[in-house]
């Protein structure tokens, strides 16, 4: 496959998709997660999550300023009816159901929509690997 002009020598954008545990680690100041956010702040990657993940990860013991700082370094994807349908189909295809997998399925839809080298950071590696194609890397946090 030939590269389009203007793309020669340019690496594909790195995209990091955060689940609840990964986002929680970032908010609590985990050095490894902060390093990924730093890459995004320098324009070397994008970080994305779902609105439900933000709600799920919320911890009132963390200051609002800390939450605002972390959220300012990532994108919260818009989720609508079509994404909900896609998540439902992913669950059906993987023979999964119920609230335990709902947010993972939405996160998988978000990961699938990204263009570039996508890595999902999660505590639920087994679940996410059932919901994303092999081209998406799933890393344990």
C-alpha cells in the first residue's frame, strides 16, 4: 500500500483509551498513567474515554481541581443511540450481557472508532479482548 503524499515518514497517531481503573490511576497520580497523559499534552498521542467511565471513576476524595486537570488532558467521546446499538451488537457477538460488560462495550465502540495505533488501558483485559479486534492493543493496568 502506498502512502499518500504528506504522510511519508509520519508515524500513525497513538490513541490511548482509558477504562475506569486507568482513569482512576491517572487522577490519583499514578506515574505510568501520567506519562501517557504527558505524551498527549505534547501532541504525541490522544487520550480518550467514555462519559460513563468518567462517572464510574469519580472519587469524591479527589479534589475537583485534580479531576479538571486530568479531564483537560483527554477527550470524552460523544455517545449516542448509534454507539449504543454498536455496543449492544458487540455484546451479543461476544455472548456477553448485563451491566458488568456495558461500559466495556461502549469503550470498545470508542476504541474501534479511533484512527491510529489504538491501545486500551484496562483492568478487564479478558473482557475487552473479546470486544475489540486484534489490531487494538489491550494493556493491563
